[in-house]
C-alpha cells in the first residue's frame, strides 16, 4: 500500500505534469534531446512494422509494461513517419 500512497502523493503534487520544462521528469533536455534522439533510432523500425502490418491489413498493438506513467507509449506515439532531416555533416 505504501507504493500506492507514494504514487498518489506524487500525482497530487504535480510530479507527473509536463508544465514548465525547467525541472522534474519532463525537463527540456529530455523532451527536446533525449526523446528526439530515441525517436531517430525507433523511426525505421516503427515504419517497417507499420508498413508490414498495413500490407496484411493488421493493426499494431502496444503493451507498455513498467511501473511508470506510460512514458514508453507516449514516446512511440510521438514518433512521426517523416524524418525531420535536421542533420549536420
């Protein structure tokens, strides 16, 4: 029960909010760098999976197992099919 109490307390104090971007779980470094770099590596695999499933008229199902607030699901849902093309060589 202490886990539930800790989560409830964190939730009610706003620890899981995406408010300012200056501190906490969703700081700007994570949102604009870490998550974007992760998306760059996930994009080809997700595109291939979606293309394969589309040809077979099947859906992609996602199960995010963990003990958090669904960040894995949020991350893959934010990956777009188009490459942003902002590379420097």
